[in-house]
């Protein structure tokens, strides 16, 4: 039996378009002006007004020094690991994604160790 769509997910209001339709679309003046403004703002680095950022405190030098660069996204290798029950309970208590959290903790430790080794 096919799954029925709810009223909110019905396709009645959707229009199917391909890249040719988009290329040949006639833009209204207000749409062209909105895109122009967004492009100018992005080009100058002022996407959002300063008021949107003023509540956010600047990072300190210590915070910046402790930051680690995001690692390259690579396929993960499946492994089996044994953990103390209290460690696993602690990781699970933080919410979903405890296995990803283990990987992130180890990756941060590895990066910190590499940086410390390159200084000495």
C-alpha cells in the first residue's frame, strides 16, 4: 500500500523547472534589485548589518590559540573499541552522537599533540 501524503507535503503548489527554464526566466525589477543588493553586500563583506553581531563577544587570544582546524573529511574506518562503562555513560549522557564525539575528542587530542610536538 502506498504511503499517503499529508496536506502540508502535497505537491499541488510545486512547479517543476529545469536549468533552461531558470536561464530563460523573466525576472521582475524588484527581484533583480534584491539580487543586486545581496550581491553588493556579499562582495563588501557586509551581508548582515553590524547590529546583528554586536551582542557576540570577540574571541580572546587564548580561545583562538586553543582552536583546532577542522580536519579533512575522509571516510571513517570501522573499529571495535572497549570503553569503561562510566566513560560510555558519560558520552551517552551528552546526547546523541556519542560515537562521533569519541572521534572528535581523539582528533582534537591528536591535533594538540602534533602542535605541541612541532614547537619542541
